[in-house]
C-alpha cells in the first residue's frame, strides 16, 4: 500500500502531495505550480515531509 508524502515547495510555498511506498524515507518530486524539483525526506510527523530543492541538471 502507498502513503502520502505532503511537502511545501521552498520556492513558491505551494503544498504538494506524492504517493510513496510504505516505509519509504526519501523521494523526489516536482512542484506542480513552479516545477522546481525537490528531494523529500520523511519527517517526525507522519504526513508532512521536509523538502530540499535539487540543483539544475547539466544539459
């Protein structure tokens, strides 16, 4: 079964959600509003995850 990882974009402040496998501690997602990619890490709270923006990929 999957769990919901809720996180707040560090760039625009939008709340985002992603389904992650049960037991997952990390994930990567993209903000639906500004499209900034973030690395997500599980927090002490079961739903809200910490988000850290990822650098731009080299082309």
